[in-house]
């Protein structure tokens, strides 16, 4: 094939891909000064947050009790600046996506306020993450120390991202919370929607393949194993046949529940306090407190 034939193929592809019918719903119209949130900047936000929440384990490893105030201060300053920039981008995206964007929207001032509010919540995020580390350590006989849990266990990486994203979600920051939890999903195989509500002393053993839906409510001292799905059973639709968004559709797990590997729990049902759900089970009805749900033993021939 001659070079001119290649040129024809490339030109034809460009023309087809530039046709507005081909990219309908897939094209973001950039506005001057209103970029989309940056994946690289959000990765840095997570790195800084981890360094603040787990000093010495992430970030500067030479930190000590005499220099901790300085190092956290430096990290907070950079985090604050990045948060303002990225939250502003998220707010502009959210407003534009609703069809109400205009250049007079006070996104910068709102972003600054939200960034400061998020940083004020970091001490509480650390407090609850400390309980998650405890739950992972005391729930795994193979764990040798808290440091091993923090450095090595995928649940801590995933739950750290979730707890950061959840606070941003509570502050009604668009888009960014979901990007942050999807970073952890890609890294660990644990998929936790930022809208889920999860109590303290939460852990996931092994972790790969766990899915926790947007409207899940999980109590305190809950433990999941790999492959668990806390999902929706069905999606009520509107008159046009489109799923109705925002309605509660995922399970509620009360305190002290254990769910073993590859169990699937679907719909707005309640797993009562202290209940145990065995592995490889499909659950679509509520389970009473302290119940033990396991597979029936197969009959022997």
C-alpha cells in the first residue's frame, strides 16, 4: 500500500472521529480556566493525606517527634493549595454538567472553604483509621505489628482512600471522591463507593474483589473477606425506563457482622447485629441478629 493510501485512511478516521454525532455524550467542552480535575494532582493529594495520617510510614521517613509539627505543617500547606485547585475544577465540572455554569460562579471561594473544612476533618479521619488498623491487626493471626498492617495490607490503602473520599462526598464535592476511590480500586481490587457509610473498626481480609455499593450502611466492628459483594438487587425505573438514582438500594450491615468470602448480599435488606454470613452464599432477605447463615451440606451418594 502506498503512502497516499495511508493518508486517505488516516484522514477518513479523523473526519469520522470529529463528527459531532460520533462523540455525543463522550466529549467534554473545555472552558478557559476551568480544566477537569487532574489525576496526577489527586494522586498527590492522596499521597500527602497518607503522609499526614500515617507520619513516618508514608512521605518523609526521617520524621521524628521533634520535627513532626514542621513536616505535617509543610504537607498541610501543599495539600490545602492542591485541594483548592482540584475542588474548584470539580465544582466547575459539576455546575457545568448541570447546565448552569457561568463565569460568575464563585467556585474559587467555595473551593477554599471546602478545602479548609476537609483539612479540619483530618484528625477525625486519623482517629477512625487507627481503629481500622486495630481491626485488621487483631483480626489476622498472621499480622506481626501495626506497621505491617499500615505498609502492606490492601485494606488500609483502600479504606484510607475511601475515608478521604467520603468526607469530600459529604461536602458535596463533585467527581473527585469517585476518582479517589477508583484509584484504590485499581490498586487493590477493593471497590468502595464514597457514598457508603462505614463505621469504626472496619476491616477486609485479603480484599480482592470486594464491592461496597453507594447506599450501603455498615456498622462498627464489621469484617468482610475477599470477593464479598454488597450490591443492589434491582433498579426501579422511571416512566422512560431509566433507573431512578439516589434511592437506598444496598444492604445494611449492623455492628459485629462477619461476611465470609464470595458471599453476595443484594438489596435494601438488613443483616442483624452479630450475624455471620458464610462463604459462597446469595442473600436477598434480611437476616436476624446473631444468625449464622451457611450453605447446606451436599448429600453424600
